[in-house]
């Protein structure tokens, strides 16, 4: 039986992976001079950190 937390865990992991890919693309755009809004890099990093925190919290709930 699949738990709701397992589904959330996989969704969060997929979202982190997508954000990391977009972060890589943003970095390439920055160094090639195509990126106008450099603040996107900072906000993407923060989103990744938030999702990692959520991931840790959902993993930690099972151990407590």
C-alpha cells in the first residue's frame, strides 16, 4: 500500500530535480550574458532549500 507521504516524497524529489536543472540553465544563461533577471538564480536556490527542508521533515516524521 502506498502512503500519502511516499507520494509527496517522490513529488518533492522530482520538483527538486527540475529546479536543479533550471538552476543549471540559469547559470549558463548568466555566464553567456543572456540572463536579465539574475535574481532568478537566488530564488531558485531558495526554492530548492525549502523543498529539501520539507523532504527532511517528512523523512524525520517516520523516525520520531
